[in-house]
């Protein structure tokens, strides 16, 4: 099979293996850290969580970075990306340890969120750098599609496994969230050490475009950001793919908040059982991500990237209401698997379209903008869900709205394909 052959070729590339290992450790740490935060905020017995509280937490953690996120892309196109990944993970090691100390100290919520925000901001910076660097270790062509299937999906699976590990730690007792956070800090450190296997200049950008001095890079940030948006506007194909991915991410975020509320209040009265159900749902969604990694190279080759994105959105439009309106654990698990395929299949295709459509000198900026769209879509979905969800999380209106949004993506891409 061509996909197996491409996979074998990729895994023979030492630099690709190093970048992949760095990503896996980094995103495993993300999974541990984020689930530890979620269980601390949502599943602490003393906290009465609502959809509005979840939306507020997401806004606090994601929106401030969204305001400055595009500016980091300019730095990604001037600093050596390997150094960004190395020092970013070292910084997150320190910040995660601080978060664990704040949990133990039972500090006010605003101080805890400030610490968590710092880790999240660096996280998006590092992931954007890894995505921008991927073509530097695999080149273009069909291998890039396979690399985009392997790297982000394997990273997502690593994050899912990390989240499962954090769930397992949390189930040992109600006061062990700081231990899980420290485990995440250790994984961040391992990721930083793995990045040392790559040469400092390997991941780009080209030396002729580097601005080694921080002040020079900051002065040129506004000009560089404007150039990045102008470059994206000239690459209509990349812009359309980013739009579709943003809308699909919105749908995924809305369903995620609903599942959180169902796990906490509707499916069981026991906090530990609700946490276990949420953990199983996350694992099943991760299995959907893995299935998308296997299906996407084959599907893109036969349907084109936009054709596969349309199919992924159609899956959500049809199966989310068919399964979600039952509001039962087993059908919702099936829906989680379907959404895993839909969301990750769309992301793999979008990554490939963007990487092929934009110049290397602009990739850091474009992927930073990409990350901001990710964050804003997720927070917006949480806000909409907060308005629609009752205390137990059962909202037929929300399910129907999500299905309609998925259908809008399908219609838009079909019309684009005809043109």
C-alpha cells in the first residue's frame, strides 16, 4: 500500500523521528496538565460547576493568548524554531511546577488561572512552531500528507494517553491533582531534552531571514503580522481551509462542554464515576483521531483535501443528532468516536493545505493565526453552550444547532468545489 510505503520512508528520517518524539512527549504533558486542571476545576467535590463556569474558565485560559497569539508567529519566522521548542518546554516545566504549588497552597482562583494561562500560552507557541517546522524534515509531496496524518494525530493520541494517565491519578484520591501536574512538568522536561537531538538551525526559518535580536523582532511584529494576513489573503485556498477548520472546531467545542456537564450531573450522581465516564469518552474520541490518521491519506488522494473535509463535516451533520439526542452514555461514546474522525480528519487536511499553500517564510505567522482561530472557536462554542445548556447538560437545541453548522460547512465546500 502507498500509505504504508510512505510511512516506512518517513520513519527512516532521523530528523522526523526526533521532531515526532518531541511532539509526543510535549503533547502527552499537555494532556496530563489539562486534565489535571479540568478535574480540579470541574470535578472537585466542593465545587458546583456550571456550563457558564466552564466557559469562563476557557475564556480566562485561552482568550488572552488569542489577543497576542498572531504576534508570536512573527517571532516563529525569525527565531530558530528548534530553540523555541526547547526553551518553551523548559519554561513550561517551571510554570507547571508553580501551578502544582498553587494548588497545594489553595490560593485564590485568579492566581491559579494566571499560572495556568502562562502554560497554555507557551503551549500554543510550541505547537505552532512544530507545525511550521514539519515541512523542513519531510519535504513536500504525498509524504507531507502522511506526515500531517502521523505527527498531529500521534500528538493528539499522546495527549489523550496523558489525559488518561491524569484521570487514573485523579481516581486514586480527591487531592492528588498537584501530583498529576508535576507529572506533566516532568514530561515537558523530557520533551525539551529530546529537542536537543536536532540541530539548532534544522527547523528553520532560513538563516537569511533570522532576526536574532529580540528588540528587532518586536519592532517588526506589526509589519510582519500585516504581511502574514496579506499573504493569507492571497492564498484563498489556505483561507478557505482555515475557515472550515474553525467552524468544525466550534462544533467540537460545543459538544465537549455538553459532555462535561452530562458526565458531571446527568449520567451519575457520583463524582468519581462521572470522572471515569468522561475519561472513557476522551479515550474513545482519541480512537477516532487514530482512525482519521489512517483514513485521511487514502481519502485525500481520492477525494482531494476539501472533498474529505466536506465528508468529515457530513459525518457530524448526520450522526451527531442521530446519536446525541438520546443523551445516553453509549450513543454519546459513538458520537465521540465520529467527532474524533471528523475533527482530526479536517485538521490533517487543513494542515496540509496550509503548508502547501503558504511560503516557508510565512508559515510561523499563519500557524500562529491558525492557533488563535482554534482558541477563539473553542471559547465561542463554550459561550454558546453556556447559554443553551440546562444544569444537567441535556439540550436538544444545542445538538440541532451543531448539526446545522456542520451542514453549512458541507454546503459551502460543495459550492466551492463546483467553482
